[in-house]
């Protein structure tokens, strides 16, 4: 799937998915979640699992955080573990 089509699909999914913690994602949230999904596309997980993981991680981050989700997760292993479990991430 071309990158633009995949990005639009991700944006639509994130917008529709919503979470109890945050009913609607901002444009900035969507940018970071899309980058996280792209960073994790080769991890062997189903797309909905990666999207759920990235959305969870984004929701745990402060709105003034400047690091990407991928950078932030390295410094926050508890959040990474919690989101992995919540998303159904297998084998990591």
C-alpha cells in the first residue's frame, strides 16, 4: 500500500478509534502516532495491534513532550510494557 494511502488509513483509524482517556486525537497526536506506526511496521505485529500500542503510548505522554513516541518509549519501559500488554503485542 502506498505511503500516502497507508497514512490516510492510519489517520482515519486513529480518529475513529478514540480512547476512554482521550476522546479525540489532535493533528499533532495523529502525526506522532502515524510516525510510531511507521517505526514499528516491521515488528511482526498486526496493524491494529501496532495502532493500539502507538495510540496508548501517545496518550501516556505529556502534551508538551518533544520526543517521538519511539524515543520516549526507551526512557519509559513501564509505559511501554503496559501499552504492549493492552494492545496485545506478542513476543517482545
